[in-house]
């Protein structure tokens, strides 16, 4: 097998691997870099050979975001993905077009949007959903067979790891993986047999695991904080990623309310995440138990849309309650950002982050401040004094690093390729694999360089 990483840097970035096996050219993911703008956010697609198949591991934009650009160049390539991903891919890309158009106007990124609403029809017709854990045989140009099998990888609704087999040679791609169950997505169910080559994500390589923190313990800590805040007359803002985390928070609150563990108060929801509730509901019904979400939680919780007649920044919200708003990193010009400008100056309120916040985002900057510091709300002409409680909860969608090493040990591969991690994360895995799997050849691919593994 030959593999070339088309991501423009050795980071999490724009995931895109070119894989050649038995003369077939596969592209595994076609992502958009979350921290770059314009053309530099794309993978390096300049020397793309004619592709036979694109494999989509899941619908986060760092894996999906440049798919329309690839299909513009090569319109007839089938995109193989899980049934759940086939349901939501177009909706996520549609939102991406809207975000790019806003960025064109706000930040003057002239090449935005990198694709249009009109091009999403081509994406929709290119998607081929494969049933999970059922090998699909593809014919190579030399007449031999390559089979592809998708395995649920936890992480987010529809996410899969991918097994490619050719003449008894097995190559497994973890994709983004979480082995533990989430409220709405069961943990990964990966193969339990040896493989020849393992291509693994390394997101948490630089983060020592915290044995004392589990999803259950973080859920209890979050509920306790919400209840204290509400009973003391405050409000809680939970900025949540639209795809997956918002539905997880809604499900978690609904279960808590049913068992009498959530204080009575109104719940407000807004943003793409509310729209995606319909999609996750459909994914649940059509994905054979790999997604568990009912849109009825919105009505069970009597969740209300956000009244956008905001009070002025610095003045507390007019209606006390729990605000679950998409934009997990509190991006500017979003309802979450606007409500934060109402809550932050008042000591009885809480802002509870429930996902990773990049340090360069407003959410990351707020988490780095302390109570009593000031915080600038750009565009709102407001400088807040931080009096509210700003908290961080650990609801990661990625496996801990020791779990990935354990999985690699069980796979007993001859070769390991490292992907999807920042430089320190990759370095930790290189060193750990050298100790734990000394017979495996470990490759941390340079962008654009072809490797035989
Ligand atoms: Zn992901
Ligand atoms: Zn990713």
C-alpha cells in the first residue's frame, strides 16, 4: 500500500489521505482546516490522480469540508460512507457555505465560498451508504478484489473506522475514535483481529489521561453546577457544538429531569444544533442502533427557541434559565456569544463549556481568564468584568492516548501510520509505539510525501 498525507501540515487540520492499493486510488476524507481561511484551508489537491473511490469517515468539517471541491474536479467518484453520514453530510456542508459567505463579508476572504449551495446536489448524488460491518467487494484494475468494511468508531453520529483488505493483507484506519459510550452514540466497535497496517488518530497524544474523570462524573458535576446556579436565581449558558454535543446535552438534561435531578427552569435552544436534532432523529431510525437520539427530547424538555430581542450587553438576561446554544467555542456574532455578554458580569450566572476550546477562540480566551479580569466582547462595544462562574467540563469525543496504544497492541500491526494530531501528540505516540510495539515500523508522514507501508 502507498499512502500520501495531503493535509497541509502535521496537525489535526484538513484530513485527507491518498491511498493506493492494488492499483486503486482511494481518498480517505477530504477535510477543511478549522484554523485557516480561504484556499490555505484546503488539503493539497494539486496533483490528485484520477480517484476510484472516496471514503468519508464522518461529517466533521475537518474530514468532510472540502469534499465538494474534490468532486468538482472529479465528479463521478463514488463517496463511500455510513448510512448515518449519508443523511447529514449535505446539511453540514450547507451550513459551511453560509459560514464562508459570512466570513467573506466580515473578514474580506475574497475566495469564499469555496463551493456553492448549487454544488451540493453533486455531493448528494455521489454518496453511497454502506451497511456497517458488512464487507463490500470492489474490483481492482488487475481483476483482484479489494474489500472495504466500515466499523462504528463512536466519536460522533455516523463515524466509522475503515478496513481495507487485499489478498489477505489488512489495513485499518481508526478515523476519529471514542471507545466509551456517549449519551447519543455508543462507543467504537472495532475489529478484534490482527491487521498489517494501522492508520491511527493521535488527538490526545499530548494529554495525560485523567483516570478520575469519566463522562458519568462530569455529568454529575455539570448537573450540580446547573442546579446550584438555578436555585440561586442565576442562568446557565452551555455553549455546545451543533453536531452531536448539543443533542448529547439535551438528552442528558432530559434524563436528569425525568429522574428529578434537574432544577425546574425554562430551557432555551438555538442555532444549527436545533435543526440537526431532526437529522439525528432520522439517523437513529436508520442506522441500526449506532445513534440514539429522539427529537422528542425538545418537547419533553419544553425547550423554547431563543427570543432574539436581547437585552443590552452587560445587562442580565430577561428570562432566567438554561441556554444551550450552538457554537461550542463561543464564536463571535453567534447567539451564544450574545448571551455570554449578558451573563458574564453577574456573579449568580454560570458559563459551562462542554467541549474542547481552541486557545485562539473567544471560548479559549475566556477560559484562560480569572474571575475579576475584564473580557472584551468585540463587535458589541462591551468590556465585561468576569463575575460569573466560568467552568470547563470534559466531554471529549476522542479516545485517551493509552486506549489507542492498547488498541494498537491488539492489532499487532507491522506498520503504523500516525495522523490527526498536533506535533507534540504525534511525538508522544512515536515514542510510545517504539516501546510498546518495537517491531512495528512507525511513520509520521510529511505532507505530500508518498510512503510505502
Ligand atoms: Zn471528528
Ligand atoms: Zn477530526
